[in-house]
């Protein structure tokens, strides 16, 4: 069992519209440090990764609800050496100029590495809060801040 194989069990878990909340997502948010009033409309990508890491007793960051905080756990690996089993990818989020990986308190996105796109110009990752659901999406490789291996 790998982090990716466990994360895949939650594929298609999605936010609920309106006042209703998905109980899985609310539990992930609370586990990551949000209070009981947190709703599934707030960013929850890092809370999803935190939950998978918790299930497998893998390293977790001090601030598990912040995507960029995942740059502080595990071992750094190059994008070209990334593997789907245990690696998380941390991305810049938003437009315009973004700070580098040394700034943890800035917009980001995190998910589990699933592969490289054609010519390594993009990456695929399974993550939460991607289109309000857990799914696999493609992202430009130039948004990658870092790749961390949670288990050697």
C-alpha cells in the first residue's frame, strides 16, 4: 500500500453545493487544524494530503493545512526523479509573480505525483480541491515549487 494507492480510494470525493458539506472534507479540515465551523468551500488540498499522511503514519508538517508547508517534510527529490508511490508535489497558485519555495506563507497547491506529461513540460497529480473534487489533473511544470518524498 502506498500513499497514492490510498489517495486513489477517495477519487471523485467532492464538495456539496449550498449549505451542505461533505463530511469527509469537513473531517479532513478539522484534522488539519480548522475549527468545527470550517466548510468544504475553503481550500482543502493540503488537508486531503495531510489525511493520507496521517492514515499511513507518514511525516506531516507543522501547519498541515498550508500547501507550501509540505515543502518542509520528507526528502526533496528532483522532478525528473519523482515517483508516484510516495511523492507529493507543491505548486505555486495564482497569477502574477509568486515567491519561491522559501516562502511558506503564500498561495500554493499540493497533491500526489502521478506522472510527467509530454516532454516533461507538465505534471499530473492527484489532489483534493481540484475542481472541487479529488481527481487527477495536469499542471504546467513551471509551477512546481518542489517535490518531497514522504517515504524512502
